[in-house]
C-alpha cells in the first residue's frame, strides 16, 4: 500500500466496523483536574513505607527492595528532582497558556466585529 492510499484505506476499514456506539449512547467526559491538583501530582515523592510484597516470601523480598532503594538513594533522588522540576515547569507553562487563552477570548468578545 502506498502512503497516499493509507487514509482512504483507513476510512474504509473504519466504515466496515460494527462496534460503534449504539444510538443514544455516549461517552461521558472525565472530570477536569485543576492546575493545583496537577501541581500536587507533579511533585514526585515516593513513600518507602508503602513498599511491601504480598508473596509467600514477602518479608525477604521487601527487605531486598528497601536495601536496593538505600543503595541507589543518591541516583533516585537526582532522578526524582529532575523529573519533578520538568513536571512543574511544564505545568507552569500550561497555566500561562491557559491564562493567555482566557485573556485573548475576553479581548475577542470585547472587540466589536469589523464589517467587511
């Protein structure tokens, strides 16, 4: 199949499918999460007390996991700090863009449309 034919082939395959939603059914949108909640989630803080194993030999496995975390603590903290810094910077940028969109929408509503 040539790349030029891919779109038409995909549309044909989608038209043949019979698993579309039946009439009257819809997919409800998920609840929107606030920027504050995203900021809280962006800060990575694993809790070593939550580390456990439910296997038959759970205690030795948990002990080994905790020792591994202890040995790798410096590397893991650096990794966590880099990821947290990235997450927070992305969220700050997202919040700035949302504010900008709101300001532009307000400006567009306040500006009367020019007749052509």
